[in-house]
C-alpha cells in the first residue's frame, strides 16, 4: 500500500522549522556563540599576558645575570690587590642579585596565578549565570533557588 506524500504538511513543517531555527538562532545560539568567542578571546589575552610576563621575568633574570658577570670580572681584575675583600663583595652582590631575581620571578608568578584565578572565577560565574538564564528562558519561568 502506497501513501502519497502530503505536500501541504511537508511545506508547513519546513516553514515551521525555518521560523523556529531563525528565532532560536537570534535568541539562544548567537548570544551563546558570542559568549564563547569572548571567553576564548579572554583566555587568549591571558595567555599572551602570561607569556609577556614570563619573557619579562627572563629578561630581568638575564639582566641580573649580566650584572653578576660584570661584578665577577671586576672582582677577578682586582684579585691580586684586594683578593679577600673583592671576593666578599662579589658574594654579597651575587646573593643580592639572586634574591632580586627570585623576588621578581615570585612576584610575576604570583600575579599570573592571581589573574588566572580571577579569570577562572569570573568564567565560572558567567557560565552559571548563563546556564540559569538559558534554563529560565527555555522553561519560561524562574528556576527555584535561582539567585539574580
């Protein structure tokens, strides 16, 4: 037995599908994709800033190392005349430069970790708010226990 297709119903289904797709695209899909794009851009920006901070920390470490090398050369040049005094000064400067380098690296690392933590918290909060808002829009009513 062959049932002929009902082209009127088929056409109505196609038109309904296209109308709903357009509406859902405007209300849900496009804002959600925009949010994901912004989130991805934030991660990219944080990554770039992190890389820059790491490069800056390495440059500071190299600068401190250059200072240490200069102090060492000076100490070796004056070695014959003031051997013991120059060695003590060089060691003090070396420790100071190392402490400065460590402090600079620690501060950069702490800043990076703090920024990443704050970004993660913001993204978590945005995700929760978006999920709640989408759920409320889909359900057409406020969720129980939802906080705004």
